[in-house]
C-alpha cells in the first residue's frame, strides 16, 4: 500500500486528468458561447499546469526512493 502522501499525489493526478479529459467535451458543447469556450480553455491550461506539478513531485519521490 502507498503511503498517504504518495496516494494523495496519484489520486489528485488522476482526478485532474479526468477533469481535463472531460473539458474537451465541454469545449465542444460551448462552441456557440465564446465566454464559456474561453473559460474552459483557461481552466484547461491551468489543469495542465497542475498535472505537470503533480507529475514532477511524483517523479521526485521516485528518484529519492520515497515512492512507497
């Protein structure tokens, strides 16, 4: 079993990745509303940044042999 902090990182990465995947559909549905499309695009960019941060932290834990 993973330590809580490692589980939390993986879980949050999964949650954000899932949300990001769904935003592609949200953007398609919002194509007639430029404000909604801009909102989804902005959130998409922010979530991509969050994914990068979480992935970097997981990699750091692995490199330090703390991913247990």
